[in-house]
C-alpha cells in the first residue's frame, strides 16, 4: 500500500470525470474521494486522521434555493477531526472554491487567510461586501518564492481559470504565486450575491475594493502547514501540467509533518 490521499468535494458543481483524472495524476497516492454530505460524516468518524495527505476541493455548508442562500456550520465531530489533525502538525491543501466553504466556521477562514463571501459579511472584524468572480480568465501565474510548492515550476506560466475578488490577508500568509496580466478591480468581476439572486454576470448595485492578486500561499493552521491554491475551476485547469505540479508539490509538502 502506498501513502494515502483523502480528497473532499461537494457543495459546488464540477466536471467529475476530468476531476477524477486530475486527482489521480498528483503522485503515487492511494486516493479516497469523499463527496458531501458523506464526506462530513466520514471525516467526523476519523477519515482525515488516517490520511497522509488531505485535499479540500469542497464548498460545504450552503443551501442555494429560489434566489437565496442559507448557511450552516459544520458538525462538531467534523470540527474536532480537522482541528485534531492540525493540532498534530498534519497539514492540508485547499483548492479554488474551498475558500468559500463553511461560511459559519470562522476558524476555517482564519486558518486559510482569506474568505470568499456569497453575501455581505465580515472579515477580520470589518464589514465586507459579497465577493466577485470571473470565469475563463487567461493570466500569467508568477512564482514568488523558492518553496517546496513552487519547486520545478517555471518562473511564470499561463493559466486559464476562474479568479476571485475577495478578502485575502496578505500580511498573514506567505505569498507563493501571484496572478499577473489581469486587474483585481470591481469592473473586472461579477457579484456573487447577484448571481445567487439569479442575475449571473452582473455587477449592478455592487461595489468592492481592489483586491489581492495572490492565487497561492502558505499559512498555518494551528501547528500544521496549510496551502491554498486558487486553481481549479474546470478541465482546462485540471489538465495544466504546471497546476498539477504545484498541487502535487503542495500535497507532498503538507503530508510531511509540521513543514
């Protein structure tokens, strides 16, 4: 048996077959893929504690219906299981829409160092507008540091993917990868709250301050390394060899203990 990788998904749509190919191309892992709501229950029963590597590609805690969104916190068992993993110095990798998951679990976003909001809320004690999104952006990803996550990557590489305009605390993270060639300003994104209300690709009545262009960083979750990479909207990104290398590096790095 090889080393084990637990992948969590669900709560946000994605193309299943290309994603399965992606997660099985990230190294010599024995992959277990759990989808919410089963994922929440299995983690509470110990699945995350047993895995060598953990990849969050999930956006749980939301119900979207009839132009509204409601949220709920994770179960106490799920919170205890993830907290125990991080207290033990065992890290994780979070991709793409995981930045929006568990809107009612503040510690998750404190650990991540950022937060995507589907409706106006708070970040670091301050009011924040709903976040922005924009699909199929062609941009240049630039490696910012010599780090295990960027090992083997070129200094810059092309990516076509969805980007977010949302709060990111650059002062609380170690920057690893930045998006260049696209401005993180209100006029380049669409309102998440408008999309929930049924008005996709709209910025009507919405304002948002200029945001961070970071798309990859390291932070600490208690005693553990936590890597966030914004890559991952769909098949074009899954198939990008440089994205695969970054995610594979991140899994190897965060599965090695306290980092």
